C-alpha cells in the first residue's frame, strides 16, 4: 500500500471511530461524563439504555475492601405490591436519609411534580430505600440510587412506572429528580441528586420534585471512586442486588435508613424587600 492510501485509510478509520463513540450518547447534549441519568430495567424487561453503545461492561476485579456489614431489616411486605402504595403526599414534607457518609435531608414540594412527589413519599414511607447503594456517583454531575438490594423486589417494581410530570423546577445543584429510560412515562424507583446546575436535563423531561435542604456536604462526599462502572452494569445489579454490589463494588456508600420527618417543615423565608 502506498503512502497516499495509508493516509486515506487512517482518516477514514478515525472518522468511523468518532461516529461510533458519539452514537451511544445521543440522549445527552453534554460531555460523556454527563450522560443523562437513565435507568435500566431488570431482565426480562426492556433493554437497558444507560450503557453507552461503544463501552463494554466493567470487568475490573473486586476490590479488597470488606463489604459493608450493616444489613437492613427484612423489606416491608407492602413493597411486594406497588399498586397498593398510592398515598397522596403532603403539600410539603421532608425525608431524612441516614447514610454511611452522614445525614442529609430532602424537602419535597408536591406542586413541583405531583406524581413524582407521591411516588417518592410512598417509597420512603415503606422503607424502600433502606440499604440502597449510591451506585452511580459522577463528580460535577450527579449521584444516583434507587435499585433495591433484594432482586425479587426489583422484579416487582420493574414495570411500576408513573406518568411524567411537567418540568416546573430546573435541575440545579441539590435538586432531586427521578431517573428514567429514554421512553416516556418510565419513572419507577431510581432517584438522582444534582451536584451542579444540570439544566440541560430539563428539556428531556427530568422533573425535580424536591431539593436537599440540609447535609449537601454529605452528598458531596459520597464515594465516587467507581464512577460510571456500576451504572453500566444495571441489569446485573437488578438481578444480583446488594450481594452483587458488595462483591464487585464494596466501597459504595449506602442508605442506612430513610424516613419521613414528622411535623410540617417551616415555610421558606420571604424574599428580601427591595429598597
């Protein structure tokens, strides 16, 4: 092959490689590190949509650290029947999250995203999040959780989707939103907290329903050493639960207990008076 032919071949190969790399990020308009926080469904449900098409699942050997020893109590039997968890959330309420990294508090305003607020309220109230790992921690983007440690419950909730809410609030730092697949009306149990202003997610119908009002410094320090690796293995997490995560990603931070705070949170302070 002459020099001219080699040059042309190299150019054509580079163009093809660039095209295949970007095709897997079609849903996001940002850099690869900020791929939209979609969620996968457990088999035999719909194919996972989070893993970029050009990436292979992580095959790294398990870390040598000991898995977390704290085990949550047996799941609430009410979680076995998602259709029965239909309580309407208060207009405003707070949820306290006790985690392996500390405590943070989410304040929910139902008017922002009523269906999302109701689902979140029922999940917290029934103990769904207890023992959940923060399986996707991407610095300068978001942290994601909401896959249950019990594979049987993941199967039960796989099709318990809710209808989309209009986007009223923006995905700013500290705001809390449901993840979903690329399909409409596909929110189920997975939640993410924005580390920064991610308003590029707003047109993709990611509707915030609350925000972290205390302990954002705890959210900031959640262990992010695994980055996107666990998220690229969502089907395995769904089918293997916490046992799979403890074996392959033992250093992930997790939720010890999530509870609805008793009483009504104080109203927000009035806006400053203009002089």
